[in-house]
C-alpha cells in the first residue's frame, strides 16, 4: 500500500509538472505569437504597414498657396487679355487707315476713271506706304485693276476680305498669303454698292509691319515684375497672419487645459 502511494506520487508530480510546463509554454508561445503578429501588423512605429505619413502644412503656407493661386490666375488672365486687346487695337488702326484710303480711291476713280495710277503713286508717297497694293474687284469676283499683277484672270470672290466686304461693307485679313503673288499681305477691302465694285488695299506683311502690329514687350516685362513684387508682399502678409493664427491656437489650447499662459 505504501509502495503504491510512493509510485502514484511521483507519477502525479511528473504529470503535474509536465502539464504545467506545457501549459506555460503554450501560453508563452501564444502570447509571443500574438505579440509578434500584432507588432508585425502595426509595424515598428506602431502604425499599420505602408500607412502614409501625413505632413501637416502650416496655416500660413496653406493660406499663401490658396491666395497665390487665385492671384496668379487673375494676373495671367489680365495679361493675356491686355496683350490681345492691344493687338486688336493696332490692327483696327491700320485697317481704318487703309479703309480711309479705299474711300479716297473710290472718289479718285469717280473723278478720273481713266487714269488712277498717278493718284495711287502720289498717295503712297504722301502717306509713306511703301509696297502698297491696290486691287479693284467687281461683286462677282472678277478683277479689273491691280497694281502688282498684270494677269487679271484670277477670280477673287472666295477671298476672306472680299466676302466680308460684300456682307458687311468692309473686311480685312491679317497675314493672308496671296494666291497670285507669292507673299503674305495685310488686306483691307471696302465695298461701294453705288459703284458696284470693291476697292482692296494691301500692305506686305514683312518684319516691319509685324513689329508695328506686335504688342509692347516693355509692358509685358513690367507686368511680370509687378507680379513678382506682389507675390513677395503676399507671402510676407500671409506668413505674419499664419504666425498670429498659430499663436492664437496655442493660447486657446493652453487655456483649455488650464496650463500656464506665459
């Protein structure tokens, strides 16, 4: 009986020790595994893997970028509009000058229809219009006079400035290449219904005329300089405003947490 108890006691102790050891190891392994898995899932910084790191942009910088975008858009639109407006104004001035010549040309034809070349030559000299080309066209497009072209067989009914003159009384075309003369011209045409013809005057579109019609580059550089200066002033203003907003937030946070306001 005593021997049986002795045998049972070591067996029970061994079983308890094994069971305890296994349970402890199993718990340790599970805890370690869960901790490893959790650490792996969260990453070394405690954040989920591949989590984007958000960089907080200061209030002043956000305010500056927003106002700068609006300002640059407005400045770009204004500069483009002003450049286009200046170009249109110069074109309209040159067109009005040629339209005035067309009216005088029509009066000269009415007074002396047989010989109009002396009038054209004198007008070119008086107004310094070198290379002026004059064409007289009937409403059907046939040409009966041209200072530059002896062959008058080409029909001009489909020319841009001629169609505009027939529809609106006057028309012009900028830098249109002639189909009869291998050169580009600035055309201005005027229709006189009472006489049933169109007077079209044209100037060669060369470097001199292009420079006259181009916009002023000095204004463009002045505008860009003003934009840069205003951008720097805007940055200084928004930086100060952003610093004041940051200080106000810090003051409100300390007051909310009953911290020292010094």
